[in-house]
C-alpha cells in the first residue's frame, strides 16, 4: 500500500451469490497490509453462512431485508467511517482489482485533496479484455452512460461519476455530504453521490493506468428486467434532484425513450422486460422510488 496514512476499508455486497463473493475475497487475501473488510449480505437465501465460515476475520453484516445496492453498502460505509477508515473501496463481488492498481487509486487520494471519488478503467474479465467503462457520463442525457475513451496521457480523467463496480471514496466526503441515497435502491446512487460531491467542491476521476476486471456474463433474465426497470426509473429521480429547470423536457425525453425500449422488447418477444420498462417510466413520473423488486418480478415474493 502507499506510504501515506490513509486507512482503507473494503465493502463487498452479497445477494444470493456467495460463490462470487468467496472468490472475490480470495482475490484480495494477499493484499498487504490487509484492509478492514466488510461483507454485507442483503437477505440472501444462504444468509452469508459460507462466507463467515471461510473468512472469519471478515466483518459480516447480515441485513434482514434486501436493502439494494445503496442501502446495503450504507450499512458497511457507516461502520467503516466509525472505525476510522480514511477511504473506502466499493467492490462488486464479480469484479477483480490487483493490489498494484488499488495502490494507484489510493495515491491519487493522498496526493490530490480535490478528488473525492476515483476509480479504475473497467475491462471484461474474459479476453480480449474489452474496455467496459472509462468513467460515467451525465445519466440525464445518455442511456449508455459509460465513457470508453482513455485520456491521451493515460493519466487522470475527470468524469461525471465513477461506476460503483469499483470506486474508492474519500471518507471525509461521505462525512460532509452523506452516504448513498437509498431511494435509488439499485443503479444511479453513485452518480448521485458524485454529483453531490461536485456541488461540494470535489472532483470524480478515473485513473487510466489502474485497471479492474468485471465479469459481465452473469446476467440473468431476472436481472435483465430488474436492471432495465431501475435504469429508466432512477433517471427520473436524478432529474428531480439535480435538473429541476430542465425537468419537463428531460421527463418527456425519458418517457419517449422508455416507451421505445419497451416496444423494442415486445417486438423481440421479451414481454417481461417490456413490462419492467413501462413500470419504470410510470414509477419515475409518479415518484415511486425505493426497492420495487417484487413488483417488477412478482415471483420473488415466493422466495422470501
């Protein structure tokens, strides 16, 4: 780790995928010195038991309900701040980050006090390791909100937001502006955090020489529908919070885009995705936020 005084905390969220979480923990087991690690289990069916047995030194938080990405991570973020961590790494359980790449990110926070959130370039875990994201764009304007272009000098690149897949956050920033907004539940909450950080005078950046690998091949039919719902709905929430002057035009734009996406899903025979997107538009317009998994995917009620 860098020679500075930053104490690192790592937060990994688990929801019905202990195998990925265990593999992620193994991938960071050799980091020296070992950071403080929190696993948040979001009411998984296996309750995180395999994780606790395999890594007894890891701090396991078991939520009795699924609090989503924002709420689940907040449980650990609050503990990491209380424990004195100077920065906290949000790490998806299907992402992999080498210690050398982590050290580059930590050095950025140590050397530049104006940066509140920094992340790596995200690449596919499978060869040829295509670039998935080199930072996020304004989610009120883009349906595909990830940048893929690297800066010419392969150094730092200011971005609208750092994807929550792998994001190193300064604890002082969280103390100043608060934690993730749980109304998003899943998707958009880190873009929201970076927007609030910018308003407070902090920058968000990607370090082009830091790389992380992300397994994007684990999506399911359920995630396909749920993800589509939150992608659409949460843009309305972001617009309400940060783009009030352009709200009418942006609401109209996202309503039309959503309906076009739903129509495309119907033409492809994917009625469940079409329904999820339609609900996303309706709930966004009528301010129905928070967790809505069971409304989008009713079968989830039987697995509680």
